[in-house]
């Protein structure tokens, strides 16, 4: 066979793989094996098995960053309107008065808490009135700016909406006046608190005197 015929012979994939492996210097693997043998000899000479390096994450659970429930939620300013006042005045303080009476069954204590209730109502009314004043200023600004741009229909809608806000402000002023005179919706909180406090009085009397066995 000629010299060129030797190189023209096709090799099977297995033969090609063996040929590639045969080109690798077997001495390249010697340091690894010798290193392993030396580490084993060192471990055996000390009488202890070498402890492998274990990643920290196997035993330590790192805290994951907290994600908001609603990623699309935005921090919107709180709205103080007539509905907020109605929600507050619709509460029932019967239970609160009952528990306060059991804690301190004294009439002066009841009167102090009633004064706190009135102050909370006045504070809420003040917040709502400030909110409405700022809201009306924004409406006026939009009315004037849209009017300058000839947006007649938008201006009419804004004017009607302004009337609605002004009517709500009148209702708030009326509730404020009733609170000052101790009448109207604001009395619901105070009456329910007094009722609960008196029921607490009665419970104390019943448990300490009337329920006593002879």
C-alpha cells in the first residue's frame, strides 16, 4: 500500500475517538491523582477524615426581599370627605363604654372619655374641611384654565361638580354645628358610649352584690 493510501483510509468513529484519546498525555492526570493520594495520606496520618467545604447556603436560609402584594399600587393621598365623617359617626361605642366601666367605674372617667370622643369628631371635621378647601381650589384652577382654552363643555361639568362639593361642605358645617350643640349625628357615638358604660355599672353591681350567695 502506498504512503498516500495509508492516510486515505477512513476510520470509524470509535477509532477516531481512540486516536484522539491516544494523543492526550497521560501525565496530565498524574498531578490530580497524586494530589488525591497525598491528601488521603495526610488525612489518614492525622487520624481524621478531611471535612469537605460545604456551601453556606446549605445551612443558612437567606432572607428573600419582600415584595408588595400589589406591585401596581401607588401611594395615593388619603381622602377626607363627607363619607369619611359618616363612617366615623356610624360606629357603635357600646362595647367600649362597657369595657371602660369595668376598668374604672367612675362617672368622672366616663365624662372624660365623652370629651375625648367630641374632640375626635372635631379633629376629623377639621381635616375634612381642609381637604375640601384644597379640592375646591383645584377645581377653580381647572375651570379657569379650561375656560381660557375654550373647553365649554368641560367647564360646565366642572361647575356642576363644584356645586356638589359645596353642598357636601354645607352638610359638614351643619354636622359641626350639631356637634357643638350636642345634637344630631354626633350624639350617636356619645349615647352608645354612655349606654355601654351604664351597662358596665350594672354588671359590676350584679356580680358584686346581687349575685352574691347568702
